[in-house]
């Protein structure tokens, strides 16, 4: 399960990861570089969709394209609203929380399938014959140029 607090996503079923590495100093008394956790640029938007930063790009899209072999550089080229650091952070989040993210993506796919079925039940798809008939009717009723 993915939890969202303060705009940061994490997998609450796993033990908390340390936010910094504090080991004091090394053998020559030089301070070590602290490793602070990186904020994951994910937010929950309308409808429960998880989006990257302030963009309309969804976590679903990043995961799908990453699994299809798209690189972070290719993401930024294809979606100019994305920041390269955000793409790397989201991919790292996915890799660290693969099970929870896969659950989320699966649930979103199921919701999309249900919505599509509801729409098709209200508005059945037209046959090829009906589409051709409508096109022919539209063309015969079209105004002629003078």
C-alpha cells in the first residue's frame, strides 16, 4: 500500500529507511558526507491519480514506459514538463517499492477497464456499416460551395 504524507510517497509495509548516514568522522577526522533522503516528487491529484511533480504526467505512464525501456533522458525529451532529477527519483521510488507501485498500477488498470465497460454499455460501438451510412448522410447534407 502506498501512503501519502506531506507529498512524499513511501511504502508503509516496509521498515522505515534511515534518512541520513551519521557515522561521525573517518580515520583522518574528515567529516563524512551526510546522505539525506530524497523527496519523491509525487502527488495525489483529482481522482486519486498519482502525478509527477506539478505535471499531468502520471506514475502509471512513467512505470509503463520505464518497463518498455525508455530512459530518463528519453522521458525528458518526450515530455518537456518533466525534470530529469524528478524522473530519476520516481524510477528509484518505483524500484524500491515495486510491489506497492505494481498494485497501484494494476488497480488503476482495473478501474479503467470498468469505466470503459460502463461507457460501452451506455453507448455501444457502431458497426462499420453504420459509420459508413452516417458519413454518406453527412456528405449528402453538406452545403455546396457557390
